[in-house]
C-alpha cells in the first residue's frame, strides 16, 4: 500500500485499525485522517455498523426469551463480520456492506 495517510501508517494498517475497538477506533481514525478516502471509508463503515449492532443487541435484550435467544447468533455473526471486514481492510479492498457501505462512501468523500 503506497497511498499516503495523515497518520503516516500504511493505508491498509490504518483501515484495519479503524475496526479494532468498534466505533471508538473508527471515530478516532475518521477524525484524525485528513487525506485518505479509503481509510475514511473503512472508519465510517466501522462506526455505522458497530452502532447498528449495539442498538440491535439492546433491542433484543428487551424482548424476553426469543430476543435473548437471538443474541447468541447476533454475537457470533458480528464476530465473523468484524473479522471479515478487518481482513478486507488489511487486503486493501474497499468492501461495501449493503446500505451502510453506500452511506460510508458518501460520508468519507466529503
């Protein structure tokens, strides 16, 4: 990855880092990165998807039995999704999740 970043890291490492601590690292990277649209895209996608997953888990916590049962597949699916997104970022791919990826792309270009 030869593209320049504001933080001086290779863009794939910086994009990967935006997924480390969910919306926290995504927010930090998004705020600090001034130049690289690839990194800003992954940071914004990290922010959006992590907030949506947190909201969904909170909602499921309030639904007795069925909601509680659904928390396990949600957690497992979230783990696999997070690993997949980190892998794509590390490989230098701009993998866009449906809907979320489009919004992240629009936001990262401004």
